[in-house]
């Protein structure tokens, strides 16, 4: 059998170097008429997209959250979500604007909780800038330019206490 050409990397590869590409990742369900590409995507490209695109999409995105709310994955899988790309904050205009939240599993459902964080008052407005522990520990990250150093800071613990 002659070599096949991968549609992504355009390399000519022996046929055994190809596998089946699911156009819609199986992480989002299996479908009766799921579109697959056979002998079109080399294993190397398929592995690359699986590791660098589908994994992130399926585990650290709103789509990952929807996998849980639509019961494709149990709520306990929230613990495996890195929550680096998917971050939650209180909306602009809310009393606690910018407050950082984290997804958790609670009683078999997805819920949110407060992340341990520090609120730094702003000089130019009544608002706050909230920073999590890892953000505070990042020495390369400067404190916000509008940090009111004369004001009181909020230290918010995992149970929601504010000091
Ligand atoms: Zn390829």
C-alpha cells in the first residue's frame, strides 16, 4: 500500500501510521453518525491535537463544565479540572466585583466556592483587586498600580471569613 498524506502536516506516512480522527472529540459524547476521518490524519498529528487541544478543551473550559452539568462526567471530576484557563470572578458592578471563585463538587452537583485570596483596595475607586495565593507568591507579578497602600486589605479564607 502506498504512503498516505496527512491533511495537517502534509507528510507522506505508511498507512499503519494513521488512525481514526474523531472530528467531534469523544470526550463530548459518542454519536450514531459521528463524523470520523480514516486514513487522513497521521498518529502524530492526532496525538498532538489530543494532548494540546482536546485535553484542554475537555478539562479546563466552560465546555468541560458543561460536560459535568450534562452528566457526561460526574461532578467529582471537577477535582481533576486544573482551573487555570477557566477562572470565575464576581461580575462587574457587583458588590464583590472581581472576587475569585472556584468550581467544586457538592452533593453530586457542580457549585462554586471562594478561593483563598487577598483583596487590595484601589486608589481611584471604591473597588478591590483580588489576588489568589499563587498570584501573590509570583514575585514576577507586580502589585496593581492602583493599590491604595493606606487602605485596609481583605484576607478571605476558604470558609469565606473576611479579615
Ligand atoms: Zn500529520
